[in-house]
């Protein structure tokens, strides 16, 4: 629980997360987003990408990237395009994992202890390891 958002009230930011609610006619929209210190993209041939502090957003590319998270709330994003065999390592704080334009049926996940491996069903070469032990 970050706080209370009142209908037609002012939005707020707390612990690196911004919350804002808008009302238009018969529709109420709630937007919750992370204020990132950095947005980091992996390299096409693999890379070692890290954020030292604050929240970061990691986006894997076609390479086999190693993402080293910071001490806050981080987010790893994998899309429908090729994302190689990415690894999240040295994870501290919390990590949100987002799969853009993918359905549950497109992915297979295996949880072993505190490590989760997510693989594309159609292409086992495309997998991500969270966190890498």
C-alpha cells in the first residue's frame, strides 16, 4: 500500500512510484507508474547492463544480456521480438517482470527455489532467468 488516491484528488509520488487518477464523463482511469532513474537496453550481441541505485527499467534485446539490478524497484521488460537468453543477476529490492504483447500460452515458466526460468514456447533459445544464481 503506497497511499490513498482520492477521486478527483491530486496524484502523489511515494517510494519511486507515481499514482494519478483522472475522471472523464463515465470513466475513471488510474495510472500507477515507476519513476525510473535509468532505462537500460541490452546489446544485440550481449552485454552487461547494470543500474547502481534507484529504480531502473531493463529491456532485453536479441543478445544474451546480463542485467544487474539496483537497490530499489526495478522492472524487466521482454517483448514479442527476439530477446535471446537474458539473465537477471545480483537482484536486490523488488523486480517486476513485464512480457509485452505475449500471452500466457506463449510462455513456459519453471520456479526452482528463488530462481524462475521463463521460456518462449515456440523457441526454447529465447529464455530469461530471474535471478541468475
